[in-house]
C-alpha cells in the first residue's frame, strides 16, 4: 500500500511541477489484471483495469524513457515498441508484464535508427480499453527528446 501511495504522490508532484510526467513507467504500472474467459477467443484472457489516475492520462502528452524494440529488423522505422527493460528482459520475452511496453508512432513520418541505448520519447498516450489482442499503450505523434 505504501508503494501505491508513493506513486500517487509522485504522479501529482510530477504533473504539477513540470506539466509532462517524466516518470511515466511508474504511472503506467498502475494497472491490475483479472483473468476472464473470452467467448470469441475461446480462452482465458488477462483483462486490464486501469487506475483512475492512469485513465486521466489518456489523450495527454507524456514523456517516457525506454529501450527501442524493433518491429522490422534493425533498420530505421517510425513504428516500433518501447520497453521499460532491455530486449533480453522485456515483456515480449516473457520476463515482464504488459504494462512495461508500448507501441510508438513517430510524428511526421520520421524514422529512428535502431539503438540499444535508452531513448526518451514524448507523445500523446492512448490507453487500449477495447482490443484484447493489442498492447495496453500507444504513444502517438512521438518525438525523440534529449
């Protein structure tokens, strides 16, 4: 419980002091999962329940630091995954939860070269509340920032 209170306080301070939260992974982790049976898929799925604070971010500009996870080999691309963790321990490798990754679409069709270094990306957060086959988060109009 202390951890959740700390995250809420950190989130409030973050928004009030800088306008754009730079500890976004902490806020993005404010989601719980419940196993539910989906008739269309014929199997159990993990259904997310987002915190009210997190839902307030939907459509807002955020900044997030993470690792580039390539979708099309190690070439320049404007649509890629961003992970809180390096590829060897990311969600796609089964070592982290779905709240630790997002898809990113860069603004103006710009393309980013593959890198193993952490990057900072700013953009508009979209929370997936309807597609159980998609990632929880999408960052639209992304721009790499220093």
